[in-house]
C-alpha cells in the first residue's frame, strides 16, 4: 500500500511539473519532441541514478527545461512512479 501511495504522489508530481514537455504515461509522444518520454528513461539513465540527479538539481543542455531540485520524499515518489511505467 505504501508503494501505491508513492506511485500516485510521483504521478501527481509529474503531472504538475513534467507533463508540459514529457510524455509521462505508458504511451504517447512527448509534447516537446526533445523531451524523452518517461517510460523510456531507463534506456538513457539507470533510474536509480536519477535519484542523485533529482537531489542535486537537474540541469540540462537546453534552456527550455527549468532546473529542479526535489526533496527526499519527492524523489522517492517520482522514482517509484518511474519504475512503475518503464517499458
């Protein structure tokens, strides 16, 4: 049950902060073509490695993505959600 809550909170975070650019579900294209769909992130980065990036603050090579720094609870929730949708 706790994992289900983490997944739901991670989904809510992604809907609020990420869905404008990324496809955050199991299907669909990203609204911004350069933004990888969340379901394929594991092909670029080990999901567990993203936890460190989320904690330190994500920065990218393109100016349209805002910098994010998540707290430990948000990181656990988002990682749980990402793990739940990997193809």
